[in-house]
């Protein structure tokens, strides 16, 4: 009975005993390979890096130059278009002013017409300038933008001087409105006794600020329009 009990206990212990850990496998040790690199390989890699950096800088500079060239071309195109439009408007303004001067001459020769211009303390400007003093407005937007973006350093001194003079003349022509207004807003211009003097001053103002400048300005417009092609 004792033997049977012992066998029974041994069987129970075998059933509940934890499984034995697996025997670790031995790792295979491979020999390490060390690659020895010569100075020529290091030099080749260094030269390749330097070449890549230099190439990137060159490409960046080329792209920048192309962009700058395109921008300059567009700025000059805009200025040329502005000059073309201003030339047309200047001619229209000149034709209108010649009619105004004709009306003034008629008033100077015809006292009854002159009396209609100044009556009841009012100056009837529309009788001599039906569309106002300044018939057309001359623009300088493209030129101002071009100057802000450094166009002065990208064109010849001859073109720069010509363009500067053209736009200065435009400003003088536009100033005629202010100068003529100063004459007929003066209280003395509302007196019938001063009508002749007032008309002469208006006539001289048109000549000094606008009419006498136009022929030369029209030639300058055309010259620069041709140059900016």
C-alpha cells in the first residue's frame, strides 16, 4: 500500500510540475567586416557636395536673373502703354484747348459775348470751356510703379532723362486746371469791368501751362514709345 501511495504522489507531482525551460540555442558568431575607405573616396564625396552647392547657387542666380528680366520687361511694357494712351489724350486735350482759345478770342472781339461770360456776379466758364478746364487726365501710375521697383538702374540714362521730362511736362499740363481756377475764382474776375483782363489772363494761362508745351511733348512721346519696343 505504501508503494502504491508513493507512486500516486509521484504521478501527481509530475502532472503539476512546471515544464522545463528550453535549452537556449547557441548563437552563430559571424566575423565582422570593416570597410576601409581611402582618402580618394572622401575627397570625391567632398567634391560632389561642393559641386551640388555651387550648382544650386548658380541655378538660383539664373532663375533670379530671368525673373528680374521678365519683371523689367513687363514694367517697360506698362510704361509704354501708358505713354501711348497719354499721347492720345494729350492730342485730344490740345484740340479741345484750341477751341477754348478760339472762344476766348471771340469774346475779346465781341463785347456782347464777353458780357454773357460775367453776369450777375457769376463767371460762366462753360461759355468758353464747355467741358471744363482739363478735358483729359494724364496718368503716371505705371511710371511711379516702375520707379518704386528700381527701373532707374535698368534703363539707359538717355531713356531715364526722357521719361522724367515727359512726366514732368504732364504735371505742368495738369496744373493748368489749378492756375485757371485761381483766375476765375478771384473776386475781381466777377466784375464786368475786368472781363477783358480776366479773359486775357485765362488765355495766357492756357498757353503757358498747356498749349505751348504740347507739340514738343507729342514728339517726345513718340520717340520713347519707339525706344521702349
